[in-house]
C-alpha cells in the first residue's frame, strides 16, 4: 500500500506530464498555422463578457486550453472594452 506522500508525488508527476503534453499539442497547432482559430463575434452586441466567452470557447475547441486561460486572465485585467477587442486579435481571427 502506498503512503499519502507517495501518492502526492505521483499525482504531481502525472500533472506535470499532462502539462508538457498540452504545451506540445499547442506548439504543434501553432506550427500548423491553426493557433488563431476563426470566431464569429456577430450577436455579442458589444457585451465584453460574451466576447470573452466566445473567444475562450473557440480556443478550447481548437485544443488551445492554455491560450484560452491566458486570454481570459488578460481580458479580465484589461482596463477597457477597447483593450479587450485589441487583445483578441492576438488569439483569434475575428469574423
């Protein structure tokens, strides 16, 4: 039977391996030119939260979970609606 400490170390190793695999997938997507998925912003009616959600979903659907989390974090730290709009061009191809 494994001790709690052994399980914790194993859990950390598994989590670290998953992170490495996710970063490798994201790097492959960027190299393939799919790092900026297309997203339709029609229908958001100027709602910054709807825009953040659409961008986040598009990135996750493309397998870019790390980029999605990064975008959301940066968007919520933004000082204005315009700053979020300018920032989303770094992450998606708005349509």
